[in-house]
C-alpha cells in the first residue's frame, strides 16, 4: 500500500508568504478602495536593467535560428557564466574559487532547499532563530528535525541559535555541536551583518568540529560597510568547511527571472566523500540547467554597463532602507538592519505579537510587512519591512506608520 | 560528525548522457576532421517557432518597465498558462482536469526526479526495463531501491518490468504488487506506444491494488495513430490513481528554455492524505516558479499560430523518424518505435553489446546513438536513435550506417 512522506505532515501551517498573501487578498477584497502598500515579501519592484534587457533580446534572437539555437545546457551551467561569476564574485576579491566549483541553478531558494539532500538523515542541523523558513522546512520534509514541539513552537531535534536584541541579532557558537550550520549574512530577516572576524570564528569552529556551513550570501550586494565579508571564502579555511549559496534575485532583480548558483569547493570532503561530486550528481540527475536566455541575462550582470546600472538600482533600494530606518526611528520605534541589507527589523510596540502588529499595520496604515514570528520563535515581537518597494510608496508607507 | 547521503554511493557510474558526451568528445579530439552526427541524446535542433520568439520578446519588453515588470511568480504557475494547459491538453480532449490541478515547473526531468519525495521511503517502485534513468536514480538517492546487484546489473528492491521483443516492448502487470509505478508512453527509450485499452488495464490495476501511477507523457505530441491515448486521464478512473508529467521540450523545442508541468488530481489520496496538497507544499517550499518570460513562451505554444508552427516542426522530426526507421529496416536491421514517437529502437547486429555497437557506430559511421543497456539490463543488445537531428544529417547518418 502506498505511503506518503509523513514528515510533510509535521510542517506547520502553510508557507509564511502564502499565508500573508491570503490575508492581504482578503483585506483588499473587503476594502476595495484602499491602497495597500506591500513592504512584506522580499520581491523587487524595479524593472530589469537595460543591459540585461538587451542581453535577453539577443539571446531570444539566437534561439530563433538553427545555427545559434541552444538546446540542453551543460549540467552545471554555461562556461561563459561560470567564468564571469568566478572572476567577478571571487577571484577579483582575492578568493580562490574556480569556475568548475560553481553550479548554476534556477535560484537560491531551490538550492537552499535541495542542498540538504546530499547529507545523511542523521545529521544535526543548526539554524538561526529567526530564520528563512526554507532551511528548516526542507529539513523537516527530509526527516532530520524530529517532531514539532507546540510549547516551544519549533522542532525537537534542531539546534536553534537565538538572534536577539542582546546579541545584536548575531548567533553565538552553539554548545551542542551541530553537523550542518545554516548561516545567512547579511541576514534575512533581521538585516544584521557579520564582520569578517565574526565569520572567521564560525569557519574556525566548523573546521575544528567537522561541521559544514551552508552560507547564504543572497544579499551581499547590499553591503555598504568595510570589514563585512561579501563571501565566506574571504575567511581563511572556508574551502574545507563551507558551501555558499548565491542569488541573482536581489542584486539584479531576477526574482521572476530565476537564476542562482552554489559554490562547492573541491577540498570540501566529509565522511570520506567529496561534496562537490555529490552535488554534481544531484545537479546532473534532477536538474536540466537554467534556461540559456536566463544565463545570458546573468552574464550581462557582470558587464560594465550591467554593473553600473545595477549599482544604481541597489542605491535606489538602499535609499528606501534609509527612509524606513530613519522614519521609524524618529517615530519612536526600535529598529535594526537596513545598513548592509535591504531589510529593516523592528520591535513591535506595546508588547504586540508579530501577527497582532501585522493586522494592526494592515488595518491602520494599509501597509504589509512580515511578522517576525513567521521566521521562528525568537522572531516573536519583531517585524520585517523590506526596502524593495518604490521610493514613493516606501515614503508614503513610513509617513502612514508615523501617523498611526 | 557530518555524514553524507550514502545512497548516492550506490549509483552506478555517472549519468548516461554525460558518459556519452565524454566518449564523443574524446573521439572528436582524436579525429578532429571527422564530421560526427549526433542522434544520441534526445535534444532538439530546430529553432524556436516564430510565435514563441515573438512572445519571448514581448515578455522581455514587459520586464523592462516598472508597470509591467513581474517578480516572483505564483507558486504553482501563472493562471494564463495553467488555463491554456487545462483547456488545450485536457478539457478539449474530454478529460476533466482543472487549472488548479496543474503545477508549472522548470521541466519534466525535475518533476520526474522530485515527485518521489512526497511518498514514504518504504514504497516499492516498479519501472519498465529499459527505462529513463532519472526514475530509478532519484529513487536510489532517496534510499528506496536497496543495494545494487552487480550480477543482475540493477537494484535489489526495485520491480523491473521487462520490455522485450516478445511483449512488443510493453510491460506486463507485475506479479509482485508495487506501490509506485513509473510508466512513460510513447516510451523513452523504445518508442513503443500503448493503446487506450492497454493503458486502461494499468489504471484498473492501480485502482484495484492502491498503487499510484507516475505517467510520463513527454512525447504525446508525436502520437500519429488513433486509439493511442495522449494523456492517462483519457482512461476511466485515472483521477484516483495517476499523476501525469508533461514537458514542453519535445513538443515545442524547449530543451534549453525549460518548462514542464505535473498534474495531480484532487481526488488522488493515499494513506489518508491528498497528494495534491503534498505536491503543492513541495512546490511552494523548494521551488520559486518558472520564469515569467518562459511561461509566456509556453502560452504561445497554445496560440493558433504556435500550434500551426509546432505541428510543422513535429512533422519535420517525424519525417526523420521515418527515414531512420525505413533506412535501417531496408539495411536489414530489426527496428521498432518511430511511429508514435521520435525514438527508433534497433536490435544490435551480430550479438554485439549495446556499448560495442556504440563504439562501432562512432568508429565506422561517425554516428552517435544511445546504448540500450544504459537504460537497463533488458536494453542490452538494443540501441536508440533519435529523430531530433536535422533532416540532412539524419539522411546522411542512415546512409552511412547502411554502408557499414
């Protein structure tokens, strides 16, 4: 008799952003005249940069002629893109990462969900709390997390590393030694950034304990301050303990274009096996490459014109971040993030729960944010706003919030 | 201490098509002057149809302006595409499939690899032998197949259903009752097609035993004969036992564009759980939608112009199939397939093994095909040629083979 994967039944409610979407849709239906401003989900609003549009059109034209038509892509991505990534994101920063250590994918969400597959089911996972839900949910689905604990509001066999006001929203090295450590810096949801020294401690810890760090650097393009590492491979020894996940969604507005990549250094070995060969096998067996036209769009991100245009785009969003950060601060809110990240993390006023504040904000200011509790137990009492709206909407949203 | 997923270590050699690619590359390097004709991997060669190119350009232009820019797609696919699929592929054929039973993805390879995740690890899997390797390999990776048996050349805990000359390359209902049954018709690799009555037997069997059929209909556009079902939902009762996988790779040349979909009827329940809700959860958690521009390309497949242009494209490939089929038959080969499918399945001459014939063909005719044994033990002694080349190359390849 067919059985289903019972681990799925341990998942709590539906995926955070689907829940928000449903709530907002219901509110809009009940209040059709109201102009709702969405600063919730981390979706971008600026159009693709001109250099990327040109590259996409050219690639589409290539697909129209037999001589230049492209079928199945190389399993791990086209060399033109892998070379551009290796040079610009790594070698130019002094990090020794080769093109064949880069695996091009359809985005960091897929990669961050799939990467756990190459590990045994007996590994203990450590995550920040609050955390991007995909890391935990995909480990729940695989059966690595134990049962859901309704009292604690999380899973029995996961090591949660609290990120709180007290520790500046930066996790501390866990006492119980984990096998897999998910880290994301600049952080989603808190917007916190880690210094190079801070990250070096994690690399040293992983190398000492034999743990593997899965490092999500999706927001690196927003880093403004010196001494904040853009990649974990800036840290000495990271090649023997870290996998890095990267996205084109936030640095180039590819949320609807879908492109990302994962770096697995060839030295990274556990249990007598090179993780590079396992991930290559997974990629080759379960994935058939990102679309050619999308990989050409990715290449344009690294062209001189692309770089200049995207720098402007990121400055645009970071001006929003500043508007939110300062506007809320002036209105008396306790805020963090927003300096090296497009996320602003605020403490809910008057001891409201995160969802109470969500409803309050939607009702009073018609602004949508993301409840911190949706990211984990230690996110309770916090709330995330994103800088990805338009400048005009962002300004209006903050004015409305200030007047509440 | 970190452990790896040891099931990966049970996988034999590297992925079939990577092995072929390496062999061909080595031969070409040693014989740089030789014109190799590739009729091996199932990759298309005709450019995208004009209607699809126009739709892609338009969608790219939409991405260039804030008013029409699209970020994250709806989890399960855009409604415009799901509606077009439901109407054209199902409702117009009299099959009751609703748009919200369709899950748009980046291709049938991903879906056929990922679908097993929603089932328990204790399910027994049945596959045709020979078979598309992804079905088996992804179950190996999950740990559902037992150990590799070097004597039999396959896995201990899988039910292999031999598809041989004697049974016309159509599997028989297995004596040992499986939980998950993978079927692909028109078949890859053999090109065999099943009649509606034949498929109805499988649907009845699954409904009687409680098994679930995972039905891969990637090649349905090549069906020429009456009474060959285009979808499993033409069979009565399929809504309570079958999941269908579909691809745009072969009907519209999207191998490098990446688009596919999976149908999970809402009635399909096992172990007290709706499979629709499990797959929706998987899709929402580990995938972030196919690119907007690609989904617009998919929509164009169903436009009147798109349909007319793609019909021509498929006729082009099917003329190749005929050239191969008849050319080989006239040259004295024993051949099947090629009538409702773009694949021709031939018996190797002189008791050669499949890989011996691969080397022989590469050496003597400079033609690349796919060794039948790469698809399973019962593929030994057979060889697959595809109709996806250009007409000129296909003709030349068959002339060369006839002269060997």
